[in-house]
C-alpha cells in the first residue's frame, strides 16, 4: 500500500467509496465524476502505478482483474448494448490517479471521441 495514493486508501477502507464489488484482490467502485450513466473503476488492492507496472501483479491477479471487469459490466446490465473499458497511462493520457485502474463505462451510446 502507498499511504499517499487515494486508490490505495479506498482499497484499504480508509477513504469511503461506493464499492460495488470486492474480490480476488480487486475493488470496484463508482467514479465520483462519472462520464457515463454507469462509470465504475476497477483497481487492484495492491499498488501498481499504471499499465507499465502490470508485471508487479501476479498472473492470477491480472486474469482476475479481467474477470472482475466483466462481472461489473454484467451486474450493471451493460452486456446487451455494449460498454467501454479503458485504462490511462501517464499524464499525457490524463491519468489523474497513479494507481492502475480500469474505467468500465456504459448505459448510453458513448462518444467515439472518449
């Protein structure tokens, strides 16, 4: 855990969040500034800065992250019409919290420029 990382503090329960799923070393919670009707973030409990550090997770954690992403989409009713999954790496990509996280967005027709 990185004591200065907001997402580490959310994962530990120190900072409150609207958590929708916690399993397999992953935490999923609603984004506080949603860009779509459904906008959930999926993070590993263990601190990894970004996609560039994904080797810091075990093979099982990497696979479990994808399974949790799919479960979140399914539980929010996004499968029939589709959803977007994105991860930003670095400042130029607008990564605002430097803890690996995936945005799961849907619930409407999404812009092709997002």
